[in-house]
C-alpha cells in the first residue's frame, strides 16, 4: 500500500501540489528531482541565528520553473521545498569548511489562488513524513515573505539565475 501511495504522489506532483481531504499538504517524494534553485549557509532572518550554521537547499517544481523562465512570475500550483540541513565540519577526510549532514527538516511554500486567501501558504512537514498542516498566520514566514520577497512572496534575490530572469522580465518588487 505504501509503495502505491508513493508512486501516486510522484505522478501527481507533475501537475501540482496534492492535499488530503482535510487540507494537509502531501510531502513530495521526488522533490530532489525538481529544479535546485539555490543553497544558503548560515542565513538568519532574525536577531539571533543557530550556534552552528545550517544549509538551506531550495527546490521548485519543474513546471513552475519553466513558466518563471518565460514570464518572470510564478504560476498557480508553484511549490517550493526548503530542505534545511545541519552543517558538519569534521568528518572523514575533511579538515576545514562545512558539508551537509544527514539530519534535516522540510518545509514548503505553495501558490494556489483558488485554495488560499492570500495566494501563498506555508507548511512545515513533521519529521515523521506525514502530511503538513498550513502554518498559522502568526508564523513569521508570512510577514517576512510578503514584505521581503523579491518576486511575489519568494526570495528570488537569493537565487542568482532567477534574479537575472526577474530583472529582464521586470517582475522584481520595487
């Protein structure tokens, strides 16, 4: 049964995000096959960051990426997945620098104007891999993304390839 569910989810992600009947977002099993847009190390948005830097890896579904390249805007059913991994610095033959550890957590940003009042919604997937509930409106991601997103609610300013497209298409927020 679980194998059938994973296969069904993988096919469905080609068209867009999938939700449970009660509005939870299904985790995309194949997000690492999506377009990798960027990775940040040690990025913080508040007054304090974690003691050790983390890697933020950002993926976007292929159909949304292709549309963004054409128009500089994100279509409905766009989904970003943020994979946050702890940074490690000592291991195997590494003597300096950082690499990504196995420990990680996932969150998502989805655009769906027919489903969400403000078009965009945010989700944090439980470590169990179960579907995610929408985050409460009081979550910091709502205010931060709406105020600081370079294109709509997205941080294109941190995605060099897409930033160039947004400039060329004139879709950057002023």
